[in-house]
C-alpha cells in the first residue's frame, strides 16, 4: 500500500496517525456506552496497526538510506 512513499511522506502520515490516535483516545474518554466503546476500540486498533506498519516501513527506508 505505501511502498512508494518517500521518507518525508511517511513521516507526515505517521504524524497524522499519531494525532488521530490522540483524538480517538480523547473522544473515547468523553463517550459512554458499550457500543461507543467498541467502536472507539476498533478505530484505535485500526489506527495503531496502520501506525505500526508505517513506522516499520519508515525504519526500513531509513536503514536502506543509511540514516539510522
């Protein structure tokens, strides 16, 4: 999915995902009810998985470029 992104693009997407996760955590804290909690947990899991994937891709690209 993201194999052709440059390092700056990866870093931007990582920053966006981190902000999304922060916002989801804040929203989850403000909501109540099992359905809301399940939805928030699903969204957090999806965003966290995408973040981990992008971080791994960024780390591999940095290593390839000799930046880390």
